[in-house]
C-alpha cells in the first residue's frame, strides 16, 4: 500500500462516445481527509466517482484506489469502499433492516455479525426505531441517512458520497453534515461531490474545482481563496463597470461581471470604498464582504455556482 | 466468469435470497393470482369444452389439460417476474446498481435471477400439482418428478425474458415480447389441444418450443408412463439452457459497466 494516498489518479480520462466527460485529471486523496469535488451539473463529478468505485472503467489514464489498480482489482477495491450513489441506492421492496443485511451479505459478512453492525449503523444515523419500515415510508432525509448507514455497515476504508445532500431540506442537510463531520473526526476518509459551496467549505479539507471534465484548481479552501480571489469582494449592481474599474485603479485585483452585477476583488474593501467615494462614484446597491469559494469558482470558470 | 459456474457462487444465492425477501411480503397474493388464474381457465375449458368434445381413448379433456396447465403455470410464474421484475430491478428500482457497488459481478446477479425464477416455477407448479391431484387427475407418484422438470422449464423461459428485460428501452416493449413471441408459442405447445390432427408444420413449430417438451414430459410422468422419450424431452430443455444461458449475463455486464 502506498502509504498516505488512498486514491491516486493520473491523467484519468473518460469518454462516452463523443462526449468527453472527464478529460485527463490528476488528483491524490490522502487517508483521513475529507476531499470534495465541487462543480456544476455536467462537470464530470459523477463520472469521476464511478471510476473510483469501479462502476465504469477509465478510457485512459491510471487510477489506484486503496493501493490497488482499478483496472484489474475492481472487486477487491469495491470490497473496501462505502458508496453513496447519486440516486436509486435503496431497495424499495425490502425493509430498512433487510436493506442493510442484504447489502452486508455481499461482503461475506456472516449473518451473526451483520445484525450487530446494522444496528450500530442505524443508531449512528438516528434510524434505530425504523428497522421494520419499508423504504418508501421514510422521508427524503431519512432515506439519505439510510443510504449512508448502508455504506457504513461494511466498515469501509473510504466513504464515497455523490451529492449527499442534493434535494434535502435545510434541516435534513444539517443532520447529514453533522454525521459526516463526526465520521471524519473518527478517522474515516471521505470523498464527496457537491455543487453547494457551503457544503464543500464546511466539510472538506481539500477541494478540487471541476468544470467541463477538468480540474481547474485544487487545494484547501483558504489556499483557493488566497490564490483565486482577493480576500475581499465588493458586489455592485447596476453600475458602469468600466468607470468603477478606472476609479479603483490599482486597488482592483480583478473584476468579473455576471448579469447586472460587477464583482470587484480587492485586498481591502475599506480602501476600495474610500477610493470610489473620492472619485465621486455613488454606489446604489452594493455588498462588501470577504471572498468565498463561490468567488473562486466564478473567477476560475466564469460561471455561477448557485442554482 | 463462466456463466454456468456463476450458479455456484455464494453471491448468486444472495441475490436469490434478496428476491425471496422481497417476495415474502406479498407471497400470498402472488400465489393466489398465479394459481387461481390458470385454475379458472383449466376448469372453464375442461368442464366447458369437455362437455362437447371427447378425446378418443385419451380420457377427458380435463385429464388432458392438467399437465399442460401445470407446465404453463410454472412458465408464467417465471416469465412474468423475469421480464417485469428484471426490468424494474435493473432500471427504476436500482437493485442491481446497488449490488455492483458491492463486490458482486453481473454474471452472479443473472445467475441469482435464474435460480429465483426456477424456484418460482417449481413452487407454483407444486401448488398446481397438489390441486390437480386433489381433483383426482394424477395417477402416479412419478408425478413428483415433474418438479425438477418445471425447474428446468422455468429457468429456460426466464433466460430469454431476462434478456429482453435487460435490452428494452421502455417497459412497454415487454408487451411485444409476450404478445408476439410467448403467447403464440404457448398455443402450439400442446397445452390446450393435441397437435397430431393438425397440419404437419405445427409439429415442427411445437418441437422448437420449449413448452412442448415440458408438457410432454409432465404428461408422461403424471400418467405414470415415462419412457426414453421423456428423458429426451428433459435433455432438450437442458441443452437449450446451456445454449442460451450466457445471453442475459452478457447484456447485464454491458449495462452495469458502461
Ligand atoms: N452514461 C453516459 N452516457 C453519455 N454521456 C454521459 C453519461 N454519463 C454522463 N454523461 C455526460 O458526461 C458529462 C459529465 O457528467 P457527470 O459526470 O454526470 O457530471 P456531474 O456529476 O458533475 O453532474 C455530462 O456531459 C453528461 O451528460
Ligand atoms: Mg452528478
């Protein structure tokens, strides 16, 4: 086993016919970290995850997972992973408990041990009182938690979650986040994909920003903000961007325009506001705030992350 | 993975067990539907037509229909669940998708389905056999040997049904499979009427249909008069299975790895 790295991808590529879903990406995921792929729909996140959990083969490139070559050791790798797919991951014809026990049986876990493991996983996800329910009797949030319980019932080395909270209401999201944070604290390695900036910022130690099948930037949230967005942003709506830029002069690190809004990136909002006032520019609607991952995303890809 | 060896893998039996669990919750309604329907046909045809026609030297029409409906019951039990169930488990319900995130191979999933459909055919056939025995239409303990024949028959019908379920784009296409292929072949399998008075081509068609061989074997066993030709019928079923068994496994691997 290659020490620290639990996933190593080198020039990883996936074509679906003429669609280049993943166009040669490189990343390493370390043990015990939470690694996130952040990107809009169609960026190639799911395709990347599917290659990691050996659901599809790569078109080219190298991929090692838990120290094994994904091209030749698919079953051994799957045995050591916990997978939360984007959709359709529960068996609607089975009860909550049967879902877990059946899944565990495929990992050669004897029935005598899988019951205790299932109880543990259900307790962890706050589903203990639901063992006999059918899946369709559960709310969306509970189903998502059950999928996570199912992925944990086999004691995985690496937990993979493809959009763990998409479609959940805020309260259910919070519960999932708290669970993932607790799992991470307990030493589990986690890889997730998301198109929620706040989710990535909150859970992930390192983030890969994906767009159109490529990774454009990779690092800790703080590194990404430092590298791709000045610490401060001034959002100005309905103003003349050129005039703003002229007045800001060298205080302006970078300017992006999205619709009616200009994003002025600067080292210090106070100084920028002062300079604009000195040049006699009256700001109608504006927001002065620290830069976030959202700004990083906008600067790198030229598009908005929020839906 | 060798398609026949996949039967021996523990995962194939776990897939079987998953289907058993899912079936358990509605077992009674499933059994009722699968037995009542053929029984209604059986009684209606048997008593109804039987009052008008007689079979020279072959006993009553009811007597004739018994083994035919027995085999048909087994075939239906396997075919419908293979087609509709297989389609749902692959697509809408994502049952197979979930399995392949575990260390399960598509060949093992298909083998588990084969085992399950053979089991359904045997179980529903056994219940039907008890019913016709109660009606006094079974004349030999050799009739119990119908059960392994029904297992083979169910398996042989499940294979193409699963294959179709794994390749169709929409579930409506499954209707075509039943309307254009299954139903016509059932008509010329010697279930409802003997073929020896029909034009010769019908007998060639019959020979090519699996159900004909299943019905012939069951008829001989229930009458207590098996012969070398009964063994030949069973051999035909077994050989046909070996020839097509890999088909669903291959498409399923394609569907679950692309
Ligand atoms: N099975 C498939 N066949 C053809 N194209 C696909 C398939 N799966 C994904 N794609 C395409 O690949 C690209 C990346 O998709 P995906 O990995 O699902 O992105 P994301 O998960 O980031 O939304 C998209 O353009 C999508 O339409
Ligand atoms: Mg996706």
